[in-house]
C-alpha cells in the first residue's frame, strides 16, 4: 500500500493538492531546522572614510540583543550588546596617524559557535598638506567684473580655497594628480588680501599663504545715490562724479542762475541713472580741482555722456588728457545740432566766445528761452565740428573758434606763443 496516500493532502491523488501539501510540509521542515540548527547571525558594518580624527566609532547592524565583539590582532578588546533593532557601536579613542585593522564578530551563542566576522580598515591621516605655492597674474583686468586666475602647487588631489579680503568671496578648486591647480576669482576695488589654503581628503588644512593686490580697474560698478545736475552725480559711497567730456547748463551753481535747458538736462539724468547700478570708467585724470571723480558713465551698453550730448541735453567739452571718447562726443553734438535737438533747438540762445587771459572758451547759455521776436545767436559751438590737428597754422584755421579749439581741447600750444590763453593773437584779438 502506498504510504503517501495516508498523508493529508496526498490522499486525493489530485496533482494540485499534492503540490500545495508539498510546499506546506517543506516550510515546516525549514522552520524546525532553523530552530534546531540556527545559522550564524547576519552582520553588516558601516563604512568609515579616511579621517583625521582621534576618535571614531565602528558601527553596524546584526540581530537584536546579540553580543558583538571587537578584536584587534585576534585579541578581544571590546564587547557590546546590540540594541533591540540590532544596532551597535564601538568607540575608538586616542588614534594617531596610521592604519588600523579591526575584526567585528557576532556569534549564535555565548559559546561562540556559528560566528560571523567582518574586517574593517581604519585609516587615520593627521598630517596637514604643505602650504600652497601660488603665482599671481602680472596684468590685472581693466574691468571689475573680469576675474583673475591664481595658479599654484600643493598636495595632489587636495581641495584649494582662495578667499579675497576679510569676509569677502571665496572660490574653490581641486589640485590634479601633480598637485597643480588654478583658482578663478574676482577682486574688490582697492586693496585685496588673497588667502589660499589646501585641504586634503582627510580634512587636514595647510598653512594659509597670503598675498596682497591693489586693484584699480578703469571700469567698475557703482550705485547712484542721487543726481546733482545734468552732468554730476553722487554715489552711495559719498563720492561725487563729474561726467567727462560734456557740459550741461547749470542748475545748482552757487554763483550762477539756473540756465536754459538745465532743468531738462538734470531731469533726464535722473531718469537715466538715479538709484541705479552703473559702471564708471576712468580715463587719465582721477579727480578735478573740486575733488570730484572724473568718469565716463555707462548704463548697460549705453554711454550716458554721449547720450546726453546726442539728445541735446549737453555740449561736448573735452579737455586733455581725458579725451578717449572725444570724437564720439563731437559727432554726437554735430548730429544734435543738425536735428535741432534740445538746447540746439529754438528754446535757448547759445553764445560761445574766447575768454581773454584763460586757456578755456566761454560757453554762455542765456537764461531766458528765445521767442519769436528774438534773434537766436548760432555761433558755432567750439567742440562741435573741429578735429584736432596741431600741424595747422593760424593762417590755415577756418575761424578763431577753431584756433581756440586747437589750443584748449587739443593742447596745441604753438597756437599761443605769448602764453596768454588766446590762440592766434594777431588774427583773433
């Protein structure tokens, strides 16, 4: 008689009942085997990265409430009990530079049968990298928005941090396998203190190397606090800026009344730049006799000095050595006059004549607008259509205004032999 037919699940002889019964009996056998012959506990250790610390913890996970052993050179040095979730920790103290190999062991019972072990390597590096050697650029950018590149050498693969000035910006880079690195960073205006240090993979920091750079670019950003008049502004730093190469009618001069079209020029300047971030550009001179900064003013891609001349709010008025954009201003004024814009229209009377015993020309903008009964004087603006040419003689000048322009604007001193400030005396006095 077939004995399997006596076992529940096999009696029917149906294949699917036999299959279910077989799975059930196999599960029972496995459970009984696990109780009678338990396997070694599981063991998983947490990774420990390269460190420079004197104290670390070796941690991991096993069965809950199991005793876990820490061995070094096959000698037990610590014993802890895992918590109910199986987590355990071994504190390791008083570490020094070097490599340490430990063995973590957990067993089925206190008899240390059916144990599972895992080895872990602990690498301690407490030696800081060498102080970086750096090379600063010899040529600094002309624009404050451009960066410089600091090159140097330090420990291979170390992180390099460069900080600009106290509390300023910092930039990071990584050295290559040869220890070479480059850090790109911006500078602040004026004195810059550049501090560079290296940090290795164990977080050891090198000594900091410090260098100084004085940065005075020709172009730099500034914020306008308020507009003084058509050609003068005050910055948030308190500095006053006088626009180079142009002159607008007076509105705030202590010894002069408000001149025709002065308010319009001042209002337009406010509309353009007041409260905004601009970029200032230096030419040759730093300040004028009133200690105002002499600058070209940029708003995005627009040269504000040129715009004011082109729209008739200002006249071209360039004086050596600050004549970088003189030709731009002269051309802008020529176009403004041709189109009768602003003060070149029928609003104001403009009279320009040389002033005796000075090296300048007198520009007079009458305070009252012209009317239909007034005759507008249209004397040619001295900086309106002349080109610098110191080789021209007095006889070759088209007018006394051109002669004075060559002396005042272009610096052609040969036109003033007696040095009285009036060009071509014999023809123009």
